[in-house]
């Protein structure tokens, strides 16, 4: 029986994992009393579902519907004046959800907070562009890469992929080498879909090596004339060396390398 | 008569280039020499004044974040060279540091000294490249030639160390692969003297009080501190707006907490201030490099961290001890398995805050890797600061943002 390969996550996987392997976890620390991070957690109050410190940064889990209010509090009351990064992680295969994170920076305290929330597939998230203009590009990239809709974004449009692209490349269901649409993108666009048969799938494979093509591929170990037909098997060609020796290194008696 | 879309003219040019009013729409790039690679900037002009600017990116998209999900941690490291290809060690290092934080390991002292040296050398390379291209964009041809001459010396040093001039891959997760070759430190000291001399006597002498240079740069591309923070500006763009924040100083990594250096800040918020800032940063980099040379001599020769679960043993152990060989075999064929968890590690690359967010599920492949590239956010800023400027200043402003499209499109 053929082995079943899951279709909901087609990314790289380890070919072997020990049966008894249990992955450890990066230690999570409690928020210390009297620290800067405690004032942050207190300022957010009941909006915080879970909070801990991981590798020196505060991680705050919140409800996705409250993202704007939480980040506004962080900006106005806790001094987080910059949104360094904003993106998503695809957990559709496991939970049917996306995990979104906002990476915020407080310059005065030199502290960083990551706000994490989860949304279901097909749900939209509120834009934080009114708070941080840097989210303009970041949210567009998230929409482009994951297809997550952002409400009230000023110009939600694909940013990196072409406007007429189908599919969202960073989803776990999207293969590394692209899907069928990706491989025919230029052909469909320039010549039309009916040209797919004329061009043929072999010409869409950039790694294709034509076995009998002596025009574009040289043959290692065999000297074949340019354009010769070798589909019926190739003739044994004697390797010819040039008769004229330009520099005969064997003839002279002079020692070139003085160390020898 | 507007252009009709047909099969041979793809419809991504679906802009109306001819208007009834007085504005004109032009494409700046993606092949414009001053577009710093692959920036396509759609500008709506009223006479020579920009009414609307729309940066269109994605022409250099290679899916590096996607590749990260399909490569083991060590396999991915050379790919990071292709992010900011002007200063590839900065990318290698930022990635290696993020993975090290995830693993909870620290590089040995000698590796830290070498890494800090390479990072600062890269900063000089990158800043010289900035100066050269920026001056060329603005019209100062000779500065380009002088700056590239010094950049060659720096790249020779990189070549002596790791064999590559542009895509270094000179940092490994857990340390560095090689010790410094003989005579390298002497060459580095000579290079520092050379750069200091040239910065003061060539570049600054040519440009700082140059009337044309000042007319082209002063009060061009003014970014207030609030705007810079809101748009996510980092590095020289943020310090050029009067915000004194350098990750090397505020959230120190490697040896920066032990080193003595200043953070220059420009209060004028314009392109000229940023140019002065870059010059000052180069001087600070050579100051750091000079302090590192005696530090190197006091270190033990170990180059890679000792963490047998994640990092292969030194070659002599692999060749002599069976268990080290077995572990090396597993690490090469399967890849290291970091613990579950997520980490975001910021570093100060020559362009700004370069951070890697890594989400690990305990597999040899990262579950998600997000590269926070400074140039991406600086490109976003263009849509606001270009409005109201003249077309001649557009080139100056793009040059001063110092964007590199390898890391904008990723």
C-alpha cells in the first residue's frame, strides 16, 4: 500500500524521528514583580489571556478582537512607540487557525513585547495602521503571504507577489516549488491557456536536461559534434589531442620551482 | 488613446498614464540605475513636483522565508547571504544569533571577537557602498571611485578570512568556522588607518562643505522623529531623525557591552544629517575594530560552542572518537532539533534593525521564520516622504534611505 502523505502541510519534514523523541521547550519565565513588564501586564488588565517571558521578551496572548485596543494601550500608556514586525504563523493543519504576532519596541526602556492572538480561517483582523504606519506594509505582506484579510487597512493589496497571483505562498499547503498555477503563470498570461499543450510541461521545468539534445547540452566523457543526432546511440569517437605542443614543459632541464 | 491590454502586454501596467488634468504618471524603475536594484516607484507628478508616490516591490522575491521552512537550520545559513547582499555577514550573524538564543548556547570568546570584527568590517563595507552609490546618484562621480577603492581593501580582508567577497557565510550557528589567518590583524589595523585617513581627507574633504552637495542634501527628505518611529525606521534612518537608539548599545549582544564607542545622532532630520551620521559611524567602527585587535590575543583558541546535541564536535574529535562521529552523522543527515519555542532576536545591521523571528516546533525545520528587514520598512516610508518633493530630490531620498532589494523582497 502506498504511504499516505498529508496534504495540509507539504513543507520539509524530517525523514526519521526517534519513537521516544520528546522535544523540550524553551524555558518560559514568570513576569517578575516590580519589573517593567509587570506594569505592562497590569496596564492591559483582563485583556491578557496569558503572559510570560520567553528569551527576555514579554509575550502577551490576547483575544484577536481586542488587538487594536491592546496595542493602543501599549503605545499610549506603556511607551511602545514602534511596531518592529507583524506577521502570522500558519496553524491551519493542527487547529484551523492562524497565529498572529505583533512585535513592539519601547525605546526608553529598551524592552520588547510580543502580542500574540489567534484567528480562525476566513476571519479578518483589525488593522493597526492608525497606530503604527509601519503596519501598512507589514499587513499587506501578511495578506499577500497568508490571505488574511485586514479590516480598515487603507490599501490592502498584494505587495510582493503579482496582483493577479492565485494562492498564498507561505501557507503550509503551498508547495515549495509552486503549484500548477505558478508553473504556468507566464504562459497563461502571455499566450493563453490553450498554449499549455503546445509548449508542454517539459518546457516549464527549468531543471530539465534533454537526453539527446546535443545543441544545448554537452556530454561529459564523450565528444559529440554540435547538433548530431544521437537518439540511435552514439558513435565511439576517438579523443584527439593537438599535435602541436605550445609549451613543452617536459623538454627543458630547468628547475622551475627552486624548492624541489 | 489609452493602451489596450492584450496577450503580449500583460495588464500589470493597468495605470492610466494620460490624465485630463495636469498630472503625469511615470514609472521610476525597476530598471532605473538609481532605483537601487528592483524598486519600481510609480510617481504622479504635477510639473516636477511629486503628488503621489507608490513604491511597488517584489521584483526580487525569491521566497527566502518559504525556503527556511524547507531547510534545516544549518542548510539555511548560506541563503541568508542573499538578503542584504551588501553586508552578508550581518545577515548570517543575525540568523545564527537567533538560532543560538533558541538553543540557549553561547559562542566561545574567540569566536565572539572574530564575529564582532567581521560585523564591524561589514558595516564599513556597507557604509562605503552607501556613500559611493549615494554620491553617484547625486552626481559626485569621483567619490564613487574613491569609496569603491577602500571597499576593495575591506573585501580583500573578507576574502582572506572566508574566501568569499560578497556572499560570506562566515558565521556558523555556535561560532565561526575558521580562525583568523596569519597577518590578518596587521592588515586590519592598516585598513583601519586607511579608512580613518580617507574618511577625513577624501570623502569629508570632498563632500561635507561642498556647495553642490549641501544644496542637494540639506533640507531634503526631512523625517520627524514621530514619523520615523511610526514608519518603523531603524538604524541610521532613526538616528538621523534625532532618536538615539542603537541596538548595539541598548540591547547589547556579542562584545558590544565591553567596547567603548559613541552613538552619533543627527538632529537636522534631513539627508545631509544622515550623510554626516554615516561618516561618523564609519569612524566609530574603526574605533571598535582597533579595540578588538588586542582582545583577540587574550582568547582561548576554541571556535565553536560545546553543545554536542546541536553542534558537531571539532574535526579532530570527529576523526578520532566514535561517539563524536555518530553525533556528527546525525546532525548532518537529520539536522539539529532546537527546543519548541519562539524567539525574536534584533541586531543592528548596517541598514537598521535586522531581526529574525523563529518559531520552532522541535523539528529540524523551522516552523516559521520571519526576517524583519530594515529596508522593507524604509521602502514603505517612501510613499509619505516623497510627496511634495521635486523629481530631482527623489533620487537623493532613495539614496539616503539606503535600501537594498535583497532584503526588501526576500
